[in-house]
């Protein structure tokens, strides 16, 4: 088992809340983590049809089997349990009684907010961060190709076959659970088109025309992909600084391996000259900052900034009133172009400092507090934005 950075946070939450919810995409390692940390608790998988039927038909009898708590996996499949869990948690004096996991954030949050608000500590577990992968893979093209799902690092697995099965399972099963989408062929085409727009401003009208659906459906389908941890919107930073700024979000995937599979890339070598390599590298770095935030129980503090004449910062880390600029470049040789965005930002905001994350292997200190950091040493940059 790969040591997960979130392990410490989940232990802390279990001492503070009656129940802990671990939420994230399918195959991100939720079950492995909770079964390792809470090995003394019984494990119940509600994907199992027989167990699920028992929980649905006799929720009180089902829960009476676990007087000292349990791990309830994919609990959103039986939302009726939450009302009964509420009474059990209220009557218990113990914290960390039930550990619940789910890969459907919308259904789980809806159930928790209705019945268990204030009783549950939340942890988002995304696929492996660069720090968790460590020296298991230092080649950036291979990292982009494999992504961060633990299964691809624990055993000899062909990423191309693994992701093909993942996409099929997701579209055939999860999408039907989330929303009654009948045209799965069009939905899968929409998913692949989204992968081709990584790092771009989300233009729903353009997507609607390309897929052949209306804008309202695009918004609905984007929400489905967000709530099942396939992709997310990076929000723009609105502070004006006397300039017109872009107010549309950008589109990124939670895992580059999945995005690469959707783009039809068959091996890591193809990425060396791929037109989307820069966008995918940017995606990997931005998501890594997000993973490190979530692993320590913190919320999303990521933004980008762009004005109407093309000045841009790839990533802003927000903390209080400060904004730390980060530029992301996939090239291995540092040029003056790499620094321009941060220099413009610092001059405009009358601040100093910032980071350039790039595809090379040498840390460099540049003027005005700007530091150039290799992608595989990102842990040297605080994800807090300090």
C-alpha cells in the first residue's frame, strides 16, 4: 500500500466527529485507506446487491449488526440509512463510530446535509499526488500518461486497458445513477470533447454547438462530471486592478491519465510532441496543489487570473489577503518568458515573490523573490499560498 498523506487528517477527524465521510472518485484509494486506518471496524460494501437489499428493506435491523460502528462503503447507494444513522450517532458518546465513503459527491452531500449535518467530518481523497507517487515515476510524460490512480502503481497494469474499462464503467453505471441520461453515446462524446478543452475557458455555447445539444444540457452534464470527480472548474480571480478581467472559469480534469485516455493517446512517447502536452502538464500541477490541500483537510484556494489583453497568471494561491502567483511551464529550459507573467503581476499588485513550476530538474532563485521549481519537487512550495 502506498502511504497516503491524508491518513493523518482522517485520524484527526475521527477524534472530532461522530462519523467521517471520505469522498472522491472511484478507484482513488478510499476503501484501501479507511480499511487500513480503521482495521478494527467491520467493513460493509453497499455495492453488493444482497447487502444493499438488506439495508434498504430493514435499515434498523441492518445497522443493529454494528453496535460499535463500521465502515460503510459507497453509502450513497442507500440514502435511506442516513435517517437511522442520525439517531445512532446522537445517542453515541463515541467519536469516529461510522466511517462512510462515496464516489458520488452530490448524493452523499445531499443525504448528509439532510440528516447528519454537524455530525460528520469531511475528507476529499483524490488520486495520488506527485509526492505520494514519489520516485516511482519521475518521467513527466509517463506521469501524465499514467495519472494518479493507485491501481496503476500497485501492480503491473496496462494504463490504456485500465482507463478504457474505467471510462466504460463510469459511463454505463455511474452516469445512470447520477442522472437519467439516455443518450450515453453523446455523453461519452461530450466527455472526450471536454478532455480536448483542458486549460481553456469554459465556453458552454461552443460546446453545445459541437456536441449538438443545448446550453442547458451542457451545464447539467458538466455538473454530473464535477459531482463524480471527473473534472472541475478553476475559477477566475475577480479583483479588477483597473483592468477588465476574464470572468469565465477554466476546465481541468482531476486526473491527467483519464484525460489522456479520452484524447486517444496510446503510450507515453506520443505525449512528447502532443499539441495538448502543455495543457496536460498545467493540469497535473494545478491538480497537485488541490490534492495537497484536500489531503490536509483544507478547502480549495485556487484561482487563475487573466485580463482582456492577454496578461495571465496560471494559478493564484489565496491565503487571507495575499495571492501567491504560480506560472506553469512544461519545458525543461528556463527562459525570460517563463517569468513575464509573475513580473507583470508583481508590478501591478506592488508585491514580490512567486513560483515557476517547470519540466526541468534544477531549483533556481531569480530576482524579486521568484523561485523556479522542478515539477518533481513541488512539495517545497506551500499549498497554503503563504
